[in-house]
C-alpha cells in the first residue's frame, strides 16, 4: 500500500512539472477589475477594492467567476496523466463498500450517515434497538441530476428518537431548509423551516427550537443575511409562518444580543431548566443565560449567568446542577458547578481545579462535558 501511494505521488508530481510547460501556453487567468470603495472606522480610512463581488447576482461578477472556472478547468485538463491519476485515486477512495459517520443515539434508535460505494453524498439511516436491519430516512443522492443536487448538512433527532430534524441545502449553497421526518414511518411532516441554521427538540419532542436567519429586505446587502438571527419555537403540525421568536436579537428585554451574534436555546434532559447561549462566532467563549423550560416563551424569565469575560467554553445541566468549563485564569480549563435555581457565578464551586491536564474535546475547553444517566463524564488528556 505504501509503495502504491509513493508511486502515485511521484506520478502526480511529474504531471505537475510537465503541466507547467503546457500552462505557459494557456491564456492568462481573467483579472478582476478594481472598484475601490472606502469606509471610515474610528477615524481610520479602510479601502475595499472588491466589495462589488459580494453581489453574486451581478452579471459582471457571474461572468468573472465563470471565466475563472473555465480557466481552472483548462489548466487541470492540460496536465498530462491527470485523468488517469484521478481515476486511480477514485478507485482508492471507493475501495470500501460503504463508510459510516456521524452516529447519534436517541431512545431506542441509532441514526447514522452512510455513503455507499460510488455515491457522492452520504444518506441518513436508522436502526431500531438491536435489530441489524437499517432503514433509509433521507437520501440526498436521489435529487442529484448532474447539474443539481441536495446536500445533507446536519441532522438532530428528538430526545426519544420519534422525529428527526434534517437540514438540507441545494447545490452546495448552504442555504438550509429543515425537514422533519417521523422515524417509525419515514413520513415527512408537511411543514418546513426556511433559512435554517440549526435546531433542537423540546424534551417531549413536540416543539422545535430553531435558529433562523433574517429574511432580507429588497436591496439589502447579501452579507446581512447572517445578522439579527433569532431562535423560534415551532410546534409540530402547525404553520411555520406563525412561529414566535423566543430568544435572539431584540427579542428578550433582559438579553443583549448584537446583530452579528448568534443566540440559541438548548433544553437539557433530566432538568426543568433550559440554557440560552449567545456566541459571536469568533471565539469559544459564550454568554450564558438560564430559564425554566416552562417559561421560555415569556421572554422575561432569562437570568444571566456568564459574560464573555468569564470564558465559559462548555456546559452541561443535570437537574438543577449546572457544570461549566472555564478558561478564565486556567488556560488548560477547570470545571465549576453552580445552581440553576439561583445562577450566580461568584458562588460557583470548583469541581475540577486547573492543572497541567488539558480539558479538550476537539479544541481546548470545548466538547468536554458528557452528561449521562449515571454520572457526568469529562474528556481531557494528560500533560
């Protein structure tokens, strides 16, 4: 296997070298015109020569992008042996009969993505209990026409697995629409959630709390679509157009959310409380709010627990005990516990002091806590 990889690498390098001579004969890539605009921030003048490219419906921008794509295609096609090399790599990549990823457990159900040999995208499957038989719940490949496809961007089962929330987008646009599928039958509910960014079910599985992008006004810059997002509550079987915002930008009087921040609601199993999280998308720290599940819709029930300066990077609720990972004065992380009945970080108990051991899931301080029925587990590694 190592020998095959070495041979492939050598062949590909040779192709690149040979293609350099051919590429010199190709026309030069299209040059984007400069259309500089100026902004002033805090007395500092900032120039932006390519802002017009933000309007991807502009015929000139479309023509430039197509010319770039055509040039790239010509360069790639000019490489001697590239098609043969690509075919060989495709053989290696499709050597397995199938690949499985993103496994999630909910109630008696096991959900997972599965990509069969020759398929471009993974589909969503489910197994029930110990039954080895699997059922297909959502297959984006059936929408693939060559020029058009649907991608499965994310999915979230309800806590007991009765329903699954599926975020899908067309043509790699990442403009997601959420579909709700009944696990037992595979039936898709009639409603869909537009401009979807993510969501989670209520504990009874009958309501979805979902983060939604704002609907752009005519003439608004395309970049504004990620501003002023809000979390809405959707009752299954109702018209999504009547959903009410429960958290987010300009929703709750006592919760400050900037127009560039994301704010979402997370109910927690085995607890009568929910968490409200505000994040700016640029740092792992987040602002944390606590409210009774039964009072989420009141908009005035949220109590602030932590600000960005508290450097809270992960959290978990078990009953009324709220566990938090913080990097404040602890670069490797430490774990605190505070009561959700009276959320006051100044009275937090240190459960796991800072040490040379690093608390980390995928990044330092993140995806560390794993609540279970018998205990709270933490992920970390020794120094």
